[in-house]
C-alpha cells in the first residue's frame, strides 16, 4: 500500500525538524565547549603571565642588588680605597692622577677611579648609569655608558630615585658608619620587550616597590590608555591602589624584600576574553546556519525525488506498464532505487509479454520438443549408414572420420553432467583428429594419461573448451609445425592436467588479464557460455578450494594451461 503524499510530507517535515534540533544542540554544545576552553585558557595565560612576570622581576631585582652590593663592597673593602675616592672628590683630575700614581708606587696597587668606573660599566652593559655620593662631599660622581669615565657634578636631583635604580649604602666595615651611597640604574628594555610579547599582559600595569615603599619600576601594557595610567600611578603613589574599582590587584613579595604589584583592568580583560570567544561564536553560528540550510536543501531534494518515484509506482500499479522512473542524475541511494525499480518494471513487462507469447505458441513448442528427441537419433543412424558405406567402398579413413563425427554428435546430445577423464580425453582426441584430417601435414598432437586417473569423474566438457580455444585463437594453419600436448598425471592425491600449445604467444600483460578475468565470477557475461571462465567456475564448484587453474608462458614460448585439483573420490 502506497502512503498518501500529505502523510509523506508531514513525516519529512517532522524528520527535518528533528534533525535540525539535534544539529542545533550539537553545534551549541561544541561551541559552548570551545568558548569555555578559550576562557579557561585565557585565565590560565593570565595566571601564567603573572607567574612569569614575578619570576623575571625577582630574578632581575636579585641580580641588580647583587651587582650593586658587590660594587659597594669593593669600594669599602679597605680604608685606602675610601681615601683614594675622597682625593678624587677634592682634587683636580691632574692632581688626582699624580696622587694615584704615587700611591701605586708606594703600595704596589693601582686604583684610578675613572678607570674603575669605566671597567664597571664595560663589565655590566645592563647598567645605564650610576652615581656615587660620599657623606662628607657636596658633589656627586655620575658615569654612564655614553660617558663611562664620569664627572663630578653638583645636582640635588641625584637624590631622586631613577627608574629601576638600586641604592646601596657604603657601610664602612671598620667603623660601621655610612660613608656614602651608590645609586645604580639598570636598563629594563629587554624586560619590557619580553612583557610586550605576552598577550595576557596587554591590559596589565606593573610596579616594583622597594622595602621602603618607593616605586622603582613601572610598566603598562599596550591596551592601557594614558588616563588609566595616570589614575593607577596616582593611586599607587598614594598607596590606594587596592581601593580602585574594576581592577584586579596582585601583590607578590619577592625574596629580596621588594614587592611586585600587578594591576589588571577587569573590563579590558573581559574585552580581550570576548574578542577571543567572538570568532568561535560567529563560526558556530555560520556552521549552524550552513548545516541547517544544507540539511533542508538535501531533504527537500530527497523528498521531491522520492515523491516522483512513488508517483511512478502508482501509475505502474494502475496498469500503465510503459511508465518509468525519470533518471536521477546524482549517484545516491535514490538513484540506485530508481534504477532497480526501472529494471523490475522491465522484467515485469517482459515477463507478462513472455507469458502471453507462451500461451500463443504452446503447441509449436511441444512439436519442437518432439523433434528435438527424434533428430539426434535420426542423424546418428544416418551417419552410421554413411560409415558402413565407406567401409564397403574400401574407404577406412573416411569411415573413421564419419565415426569420430558421429561420436562427437552423440556426446554433445548426451546431457550427462559428468564424465571420466578417459571419456573426456577420448572426446577431445576425436575433436582434434577431425582437424588433423583436414590439415594432415600441419598439425601434430599428443595425449597422455596415467592409468590410475582414467576412471576419475570430472564435470563434462572441461578440457574440450581449452582445446577449442586453441583452434579458434592460437593455431596458424599456414605453418606446418602446429603442435598440441595434453598430459594428465597424479602425484599423491594431487591431479595435474596440462594443455600446452605453440600457437599465438601471449604477452605478460595478456596473461595477467586473462587469469584475473577467468577468476572473477562477477565478469561472467553469459553463465551458459563455454569458455575458459566457464571451465574454471564449474571445476571450482565441483572440486572446491583444492582446484586451481592458471595460464602461463613456458620457456619454449608455448602457452600452457595448468589445472590442479584433489581427487574427491580418493
């Protein structure tokens, strides 16, 4: 019974809606998962950035403090060095040079302060400048990478804290008095460049505070506006950064006693998080729209094609036997269904026509069946009469020809399914003999069979098609050396049949192609035909997996057909 179209359409609409809901839920779940993963990854990056920044800050501060402390200890290592520095602060450069030379001669140790400053800057390229102020001196010594020899200046601004500058007191180890201060400024260019490469640091502002609460380093990310920088710096200066609304403040106490303060604008962080998740959401929506549209388009086309098939079946069932399903261009399951229905319609139409013709010609078929029973017997008797007449006329060769032909005719009209190997080879012998009579000087053949295998039964006509194939495609009667050999022998339970001829030689490609086609049952065009493929299939069906058949070319350039099988009776 065929469903009504209305019911079919409602079923398709329900199915499309169901699939759309499933598809929507799947895309939403996947999109939600990726959005959640993106947010989680961003938070992890932010935490990782804070950890990395803290680690790098701690490393830079510790390294800078160590450099400053070592240099300060070097300057207060002995009283002579402090005396030398005081002489540099009170004398002119030429007078100090004479003083340093005399001290070197008397003590054997050379100490010339401008050279020491220059050597310090050369050994520490990360130091941009440093200043030295002695407690009992009004001037300050300042040296930089541009002027490594340094100079004495009167500048009260030296008392201000420079960016990332470490101030170290010169404590006299003998008197424990502070004889001065050493202020060293370090370059933060590499550290700032490293911070700029961290995406999570874009909305971040960083401070470094000394144990005394002074800010010695400040950094702002690319996403921080000038007003926001001023606002946070002002709050940090007044020590009110924790009171800022909308900011996340992280404080990390470093082993050196310094404090790293990280301030993150929560609104900017959310904006960055949104900018990361927005492409995922848009991609999910585009994917959902595309898949939904494609699904509806495919189902609509599928519905139209199926309705066409149903209409065609309805017309055919209404006795319109000439109707056929229209060709569906796409290679889909509906095309396979349509082609199958059309083939079924053709077979039904042909079957109806055949039944009609059978009813008309029933009597004629019965007469032909009777003739089919009479004619072989009549022809056999006639050929026997001709053979006897040939013997009476002293024509034994002609009588043998007639006898061989009659035997072939009798064998062909015998519908037995099996024959012994001896009977099969006897039939083949007569078949070849008739060719040899026609071409006596151009064909030679040999048939050998072991006596032990003569009585083994095989499917009928399993050697003759191979021999016939040779006479159709391989033999050349313009030559006088055509030869054919058939050998049947047995080793243990294995029986081997070899048919060898020196006819038309096959190439390696032809041998491979013939063997493949012969073994492939799907390539059989006519199951009732007599040929190599038919022989292979019948023998395979009779002897099972023990049977094998192959065509090859021998070293003597002959074509050989070899069959192996196990005696099922043995």
